[in-house]
């Protein structure tokens, strides 16, 4: 299982060094726009799928203020606009780090 060994905020990027010694550099804007929470992505139940609302992002929306580990599987991001409900699994962070800007 690939897990982060080191995580840092560097400028407007989240830098992650993984335990396989690969590295990911993810722009805050990309990270914020891919927030996996129900507010940002919509919410599914057994019978329905609620669409995500159109979100308006301001400058504070792209300011990453803090990150916290969630168990041994994810990060929680705290944004300048107060948004903090997104739990980013390591698998998502790996994927975002591989995608070209």
C-alpha cells in the first residue's frame, strides 16, 4: 500500500513524498476543485443521486490553510473560505498527482 511519508505545503501546491519514494505536486486549485465531499460532488443514496450544485470559488477558496491526517488512509483539507468537509483518500491524491495540469 502506498502511503505518504512526508507532506508539505509549498507555495500554492501540496507536495507529497510517498513511501515508494515517488512524489506528487498538486496545485491547490486542482485539489479544491476535486474535493470529494457530498457538497462538492453530489450525494448518492440507494435510490437517488443528488447532483452537485454549481459552486462559485473565490480567492479564499484556493487558500489551503491546514491539512490533517485522517486515520491511515486520507487527508482532511481546511480551506480559506471555511470549507473543510472533504476527506481526500490517498488513492485520490495519488491520482491527482499523476494527472497533468
